[in-house]
C-alpha cells in the first residue's frame, strides 16, 4: 500500500492506495486515523472523517471492477480547517443514496455520508476511467452547539441526547442486528439504561452548549 503525506503552509495532504478487499476498509481507517491525529485534527472531526471514509471505501471495494485494480484514497486538510475525503475506483457507476425501510439491514452508508458531510458528490477521474467520490466535512468550530435533531446512526460519544425524560451524555455507540432484520443502535449513556433504537430513528441531540437537563 503506497502512501504519501504532504505538508505545505496551507494544506496537509495524504494519498495512498489499497487493494479491492474487505480488509482494506479497517486498514484505510487506521491509516487516516493516525495521520489526522498527527495533523492535530479535532477528535470529533477525525471520527466523522473515519466514518465517511469507511462508507466510501466499502462502496469502492464492492463495486464491479477487475480484481487487480486498486482503490485510491486522498485526504486533504485545507488552511481553513475544512477536511476533504476522496475515494477513487475504476467503476464509472455513480453511487445511489437509498432511503431504507425500518426492516432493511443495509442501505445506510450514503445516508450517513449525507448526514456528516457538508457536501459530497462524484467526479470522473482525470484519467477518464472510473470515478472519484468526494466528501467535504465542516470544520469543528463551525458545528452548531445548539439543540438539533439527527439520525441515531450519526450520534457519537460526547454528544448529549434526550432520553428517558432528560438530557444524557453519550458514552458508547454500537450497532447490532434485530432478530427480525434491520439495524439497531445501542447508545450507552452516563445515567440510566442504554438506549436501543432503529438506526434511522431521529433523536434530539446537543453537540455542545448548555449541559443542564
């Protein structure tokens, strides 16, 4: 897996390639996690970038293409702290966002990207073969600190959610399948029992600001 990390006055940049294999998804996440830490990216922004990268790389390794073709990954942190993630593959078909029904086990990937990214899209590769899917994440300081609503699958540790009649701090988040199909999110809280809800459930969330119940 070749990689290149560049640091200029205004921009940090990382480019590397991974094989079209499932094992490439955690490897890519680990690589980006280490580099974002070295760049001094805020933990919440780095976590969002990891999730977006994971979904885009998963789509790329699943896309139909010759087995020997690799997936290209590029991450850029601009001078204004905006973070751009790009994933390239040789399949020209554009990814299609789905709106999964409550019982569906899949289809949440681009829904997650849409929720976390400021904007995202698809471009033809410069070489003319395949595509690049990109996503731009907002700078941490620009994230709202007031109350908002968000899909359960986008909630992360450190945020506060309204559960059991009060505002609770999220300690852990994990997913598990329902016995009847579909994906559940189990959200561990600082007080009370864990919250177990369908992944697409809308929750009231606070990313900062007042911590009063």
